[in-house]
């Protein structure tokens, strides 16, 4: 069985598909020496039908895993992938038959030509079959993403992971985007596909689906992301505000805080979880001494509280706790204490956070 696919280019994907179909039927052969085996080819632009947006058809149904509020973004990503791969044609054959194909009268004599993509050294670019099958499966599962106007180096978190997700089992990848949607972790990574760094999205990541090169980061993604971050911050607060934190502890915690803050771009669809996540980021930048970032988060959290002095919801108490860490105003700590004491169902995380900041001096 042939093990390589040649990476080709043709400006008109519909035309080249028709021509290759006719080639397989022997329509262009002028003698009886046509190749017996049909060419195997893959044309992404023809394979990926244009995805409609809500504006195209407001009543159009969505796939099960596509949340209704991000339907347009999903369609935009699908169409972006389709356009990005517009001219690509992949042909699985041997070098001799490919040469005959390129030199055929219908190709060489036409106005539009099928031609090679080549490596820097000038060799025809080709891809191993197992890599090609993964690429096709990724397209079929609609996991490939194309972010318009967002350069790769400006998008992501940057942690290197090993994937344990089909079809990319065992492949190294870099995290570029994390979204919390409906209680699920949606993870986008960059993988080297066909010699290019390409974004691939996994809509529902579970424990064990990825492993970090840095094992200490493993639990951040696996499981509930917000709960994982809360436990990390609790552990750091416990050491930072203990009676005698060591310098080694401070150095390790500062390194850990920087890694946690690298996830500040996580996209959270639930409004309360989004605000709690921002509160955790405020605690991180406060402990790191990042004054400008702290001011930005303080302004954001105060805007959400909108002048409230006494919290009436769990989220308001959560925000006030983070603001107290940043500003050390006694009224905030007292307000959270009153909320905790007057609400038997006050979440454990608020009680735990409150217990860690008892030794903080007010200003």
C-alpha cells in the first residue's frame, strides 16, 4: 500500500475534482495503457461544505456540542478553515504516476495547472499516510480552527502537553486557548500538521486527556478548571500568610503564580464563574506585586459590585474577598465575615479563603 500523500495545489478545487474523477475513469487516455488503479485524492475545500451562520438561517439547528450562543463563531471558524485550505489537493500515488499526471495534456495544456508544493530544498512535499489520516479525521470531526486576525504568538497560554485524544494520541502540542462552556473544558492547541502549526480544538476535555511536560501543572486542566485554580490559590495563600514563610517557598510560589496568571485568557461562559475567575487573577497579580494589572482587576471587580457594601450573593462575597486581599480595607473583610456567619449554605471555598486571610493587616 502506498504510504505517501503528495501535497499539491490547484486554484479551482471544483475543477480539479472533476478532472481527477475523469482521470480515474480513463477519459483522458488516448491508448489502452491507462493506469489500472484509480488515484486516491482528498480536496479539503470540496470536503468542507460551507457552514451556515445564524444570519444565513436563524432557525438552522446546531450540532449537539455547539452551544447556541457560539454558533456563529463555530460557523466562522469552519468557513475560515475552508478558505485557508482552498487550493490544497492531496494525492496518494507513486512518483512515476504523479509525473505522468502532471505532464498529461489535460493538466499541462490547460489554463489552470495542478502543481507541487515543495520543500525549501526543492523536493516535492509529501506526507506520511498515518499523518494524513489524522488530518482527515480532524477535519471530519470539525476540530480544526482558523483564528482570523489573531497571530499564534498572541493567543495562548504556551504550556506544552502530550495529547491522549484521538486521533492525536501521543502528539506534543501547545495550549493556545481554554474555554469553560456549560461546565466543560474546551481546549485549543497548536499541533504541527503537514509542516505547519495548526489550531485543533477538542470540545470536551476530561481528566487524563492531556498530560503536561511540567507535572505540577497537570491538575489545572484535568477536571474542573475553576475548582483547580481555587485549590492552587488556597495553597499559596496558606504558605504566604503563614507565620514564617521561607524564601524558598516565596520563590516557588512566585513562579507558580506566574504560571497561573498565564491562564488569564481563559474564556468562561458562565457569568458567575467568569467573575470568580477574575477574582482569582486579582489575587495572583496582587501577590506578584504587579501594580498596573492589580489596578485593572480592582476596577473590573468594583464595576461588577457597583457600590455594594454588603454582599447578598456568593459571587459578591467572593469578589469582596479578592478585593480585600488587594486593598486591605477592613470593611470588606467584615462584610464577608457577616455574610459567612449569616448564611449556613455559604460555599466552602469562601470559608476557606476567608480563613487564609485572617492574618492580613488592614490599611
